[in-house]
């Protein structure tokens, strides 16, 4: 009976809690041209760099554009190309890229990205991008000026659009201990990760350095290190309890309250002040057969100030999340009201949680 009524223990794989130090992705960026557009490219009078880029490309093929020529390139657009180079990527592998217009092109749908070198933070070329752009947005405009747009048609992706030309040197194959960095720093979780590794491979194998990293001693042979790290990542660890936190998005009115949030004894009253201004213009007509009289519009404004009754609710000491939500729902508070109440409770010292406003 005790076993059936006991709560299940929540355990995660170590691979879901940590990242191996030195094993990371790298950002790549490049500048290129998308051609083959159906008249929706850059207006070269406002984006002269598009014409300059095309002239530089033509010079590489032995074509010289006269100095007095001003090509109007409606079918070309200047774009930025970005990609994420995953760890351990080798030359010849393909990666996805994102293409976005930097000029005034209306759409790059149906365009072809010309060969574009992608560079890393050190300025070296790590990949070459080229291919047909896939755009998820749609835009249409009539002759009268009416237009319809769904999502953005000025950016798109090219699946497997770049070929890796150079790999990034990783410290994983070097000798020495490995460091596992926690995705969320927590002293309890770090201690439990080290304990799980030591329980599986012997005492002294792992050591928690701080609340965010664990040092693990492993084999020197890179081939053995791969299999050994894969086995460690499959170990089960019960992470520590999350800290009491409330996340508030003031722009969208979203409020997320953690399960461990507690409130001390407090009484809260919250009301709303509403100001209503209505305009009802009146028309003044001149008297019949009057000379010099003109019809005039006389403004008439009506200003009202009302204040809703303040709803007061009381929190006892150590109130849980369920009680907070129930009390707020009973008074019919809106998300904006809830944000104001939480901020006031935090300033009064009655809210025992971290209040994060994004």
C-alpha cells in the first residue's frame, strides 16, 4: 500500500541537464545576392549597394559595366545569409541557412542565391552557400494600392543550402578532464550529477566544481572517451527543485507563477480609475430669412471619471500558488491587475519569490 501511494520520483537524463564544455555550435554570416525575382527585388536608386555587388560579380567573369550605366535591377536583391555550424561538423556536410533581405525588396520568393561564402567570428570562411530560397510568406498588391501580406516574404530558408568547407578545432579529443556545464545553475543538481557518476564509475571520478559545472575524469583514448561520455549522459539524475520565481511579460500580459511561490500575510485592495471622453458635435442653424447667418458645428464634450470598487482579499502566512490564483480569479482581476498586485506585494516584502519582468 505504501509503495502504491508514494509519489513518483522525477528523474532526467544527464544529457538533458548538462552540456559538455568546448562542444558548441558556431555562428556564420555572409553577404550575397538573390537573383531571378519577378520584379520584386531592390530598387537600386535607394539601395545602390545591390548594383555595386552585381558589378563586382560580373567583373570576376570578365564583364565590365560602363561607368555611365545605371542598371535597374528589379530581379535582384541584396541579402544576408546566416547559418549555425554544429559541433564536430566535417568538410562536405550540408547545413541549413537563412536568407534575409537587407534592402527594400518586397519579396525574395522564387529567387536563387548565388554562391556566398559564410565566415565565422575570426573572419575565416567555413562554408559556401547556394541554392533556391524557400519562402513561407505571401504578399500581393493591386493597382489601387490595396495589399495583403501573410508572414514575411523578405526572408526564407534553404535546407542543406551550405556545404561545410572547414571544420572547427574542438578540445574534446585532447587529454585531461571533461567539464559538464549545467543548463541551469543549481548546487543541488550539480552535487547529484557528481554523485550519480561516482556511483556508476567509482568514487573520485566526478567532482562538482561549483553550482554550474562538474569535472569528470575520463580515459585518455578519444575512441574510449566517446563511448564513456555516452554512457554518462544516459545516467538518471533527479534535478533540484526550481527556485521560486514569477515571470511577467508586461507587453502581452502573460504571468507565469512557479509552484514554490509563497506569500506572507497581506491584505490587497486594487481598484481601477476610468476616464471616458465622448464627443457629440451639435449643428447650429441660422434663423429663417436671416442675413449673413451660416451653419456652424458646435463641439460638445462629455467627460466622466469613474472608479471601480476596490476588491480586497487577504493572504494568510505561507499561502500557496493555488490560493493566490483562486483569490485573484474570485475578484475578476485582469492580467494587468495581477501584474500590479504582484509588484506591490514584492515591494511590501510579502512575496517570497523572484519577480522577473520581461
